[in-house]
């Protein structure tokens, strides 16, 4: 039975929905429900299976072995009728009914019908979907029109408007119109960032800048650039340093392991301890940790594991342990990346065998513990 919200919750939901609202899927006592950004339930745990809300304010939930969609008030918007259902993206959701895949709109109307010997994949935020026929993949638009005939072995998810593609076991890149941005001539290719893409051709590593390749001399690996910094890691002879967006070495290879810069600081490992450096390569937090992850962009807190400890705490930019090492952390997936620690103002951590959202003050959101949790999703104002 769908939860009927008390008047106080209706008032709370109405006031929150005037602006953007964030909600997270949680599991408690083998039932799924949804909480808001204060940790309060907006839909009590009651579903045997459920998925996160999408930006349009609908979530797939399962009742009596069939999937349908509810709104943020817990009301059925699309009645349970599907064998499987994905979250909405670009106004469409992939569903399975009678063993056939199709796309529906927010009213539950079929917009893209099943086709024989065709497998669909969910829409990207860019308004395109991957489909597969005869072991090759192509692209559809939200009207179901083919914008690129199946021609590649693989198309990876779109990142910043571009997707990696595989042809004849080599990799290239396309845009949302299916136009090749980088021809599939490479053994390895990274994601697109600010007109920069890393590639490997044999043993030679390059970065494409405005689609022009620059060889990174002697590099044996390059990592993707991210929107947190204009620096990324590169390795030479088992030592890691940093290059900039021009392909220039700005911090010479000297670390055994290194991670991305956020807020001008990056965790590095000297072979014995982890510490943090600035963009000049100078230590701002001396090596002292058994493990360390990147800083949260919004909180300026980073997860660290003290030496001789198996649990994690959080330090500030001065290296002070402001949240005691009492937690276990796991990657959260957002924007096609994995992040350990804080996403926004909350961190997903495990405490006393339960999952919790940890605030930057070191308290548990809503003082609640769950069997499992998903990251928060922001529902856009209607």
C-alpha cells in the first residue's frame, strides 16, 4: 500500500518542491523508502524493490511483481505493469513488457516501440540512446529516429557530450550526432574534458587538445582530466607525476601512487605513507596516513586512514582530524565517476555495520542508520 502522508509532510513537501528537492533511496528492514536532505522520510519503507528518483520526479518501484512509477508524494503516476523499468532520462524511460523493450514518456505512453532483434539501452541526458542489432550498436534520438546506424562494437556512456567507441578492437570517440571526433585508431582512450582526451597507440601516450595530438614523452600511463583541476596524473618508469592541459610536466614523476587534485590539493603516496601536495608539488600535509582520498569540493574534507587503523576519518586542509576514524567508506557513483568521501555536503559511509549519511560536522543525517543507501538525486523545479 502506498503511504498516505500526514498533513505536516504534505506541507513540508509543498514548501520544498517550490525549489529544488533532493531525495535518496534507502533500504531498511528489507523495504525501500525515500528520505529528504534532512534525513526525514518522505515515503516510508514499503517496497520490496525500488530505484532512485530521476530529475523529473518519478521513481520506478515494484508492486506485486510488476514495476510502475510513483511521484514524490508516493502516488502512482504510471500503474505497475512492466517486467522491468529504468529511471527516466531525457523525458523517456526504458521498460520491458511481455519480454519486449520499449520507451515510454512520463504519461506511460509508448514513444519508441519494440523492434525485432533490437536491444535498447537507456537514454543519456544528451537526448540520445544506444541500440544494438546484429552485434553492432548505433544511436537513436528521443523521437525514435536513427541518428547513427549500427556500426561500432561498443559505445560507452556519454560524458560531457562525447562517447568512446570501439571498432575492430580499436577505440575512438563520437559526439551526440554520431560524428567521429577521434577516429578509432587507438588501443585505449579516455573520457572527454574541456576539449582534451587521452589516448594510447601501442606504447605511445598522447593527449588530444582541440583534436590535435600531443605526445607525452616516456609516459607509460595517463589518467583522465577532471573538472576539479587542470592537472592530471601521468606515469614514467613506475613513478607518477602531473601534466597540465598543454601536455607539459608541471610536477615531475616521483610518487608511487597519486590521485586527482581538488581545491588545489592532491593525495600522493611515497611508498610508505600518504600525504597531500599543492599544485607546485610541495607537501602541505606531510606523509603520515595508511591511505588517503581526494578532498570534497564543497566541504574541504578528505577521507584518510590513519596508520595501524582499518577505518577512515576525515581531515581538513590543515591535516587536522576533524571527524574521528570510525567509518568505512565506499565509492559513490556520480557523473560517470567514482568518488570516495563527500559528494556535496554529505558522505556515504558505513558505521557499526549500517550505512549512514555523514555530515561535514561529523553527525549522522537524521541520526538514522540503514541497510543500504543510494546517493541523493536532485529533482528539478517544475
